[in-house]
């Protein structure tokens, strides 16, 4: 069993309230979970309006497959939101 984890930090300058952020995050999480069958949650900066930090995990059969899934998730998030990806930390074990 191989576990791939990733933390993505996003910057969304148009968000001016926690309510707006919560709506954006919930939508992005639901769409990503449904498309890729990964576990995803907001893991940091919950009180910062314009910063979103998502934690993502997947379980696969091999390292290459975990890398492909995480690559596809990054691409999907880039295309699905106007927020800018600021930082990505990945680990596959």
C-alpha cells in the first residue's frame, strides 16, 4: 500500500470574508473529492480570508500511480479556481 499526501497553499485576493472563503473551499473540496476519490480538507489558515491550505491524501498500489493522482489533482485545482497556487508540498510513502 502506498500513501500519497500533499499540501497545497492557495491565494485568493478577491475573497474578503470568511463566509466567501468557506463557500469557495467547500465547492472546491466537493468537486475534487468527487472527481478523484481522494481525501481532502482545509488544514491550516482557517481564519485568514485570502489564504487557503488544503491537505490531500490518496491510497494506491504503487508510487507512480500516487504521483499521477496528485499531479492530476494539482492540474484540476489550477483549472477549477481563480486562486493562485502559492506552494505545494508532496510526500509519497
